[in-house]
């Protein structure tokens, strides 16, 4: 197995793990906020509003993670600069591509919990209170 293939396989595994982690965090957040979401919907919030709220929060957290990750990647690239052959350590296309991929992953990973949040029944939530 070539080093490029190995790196690609590890990157794919990292993306899968990151997606699963994002899904778990957002699903837990939605589950903990069922009562709040139910009250909002009882007061007139539409499904679309709840969906955008959950996706917006996930995208915001994703952007914070991306900023921290870019800083870490920049430092790692500086440390590994003498080990790279034929590749520049600070390739802006690679950094931008990774950032966009993680942002898309954070939104896609939060779609299922966001759809679940739109199906909260205000009557059931208020009845269990």
C-alpha cells in the first residue's frame, strides 16, 4: 500500500469518525432541548425555524472547530515541513478544501437530529411537563 493510499484511507476514517461524533453531539443537544423546542413550536415556531436553528448552531460549532483545526494544522505543517517531499507544507487549496469538507460534514451530520427536532409534538411535550 502506497503512502498516499494509506493517508487517504486514514483521512476517510477520520471523516467518518468526525461525522459520527457530530451526529452524536447534535442528537444529544436536540434530545436535551425537546421541552424548549416543544414550547417554541406551541408558541408558533414553524418547522423551518426549528430546522434552521439546529443547523445554524451546528454550523457555528463547526466553524469554531474548523478555526481551531486550521491553527493546529498550520502548526503541524510547520513541524513536518522537512519531512515533505515535492509538496508544499502550506498549500492553501488543501487547507481550504479541508475546512469546506468539515463544514459540509457538520451540516450533513446534523440533518437527521434537526429533522427529529421538527417532529416534536408540542402537545406531548407540554403534557409531560
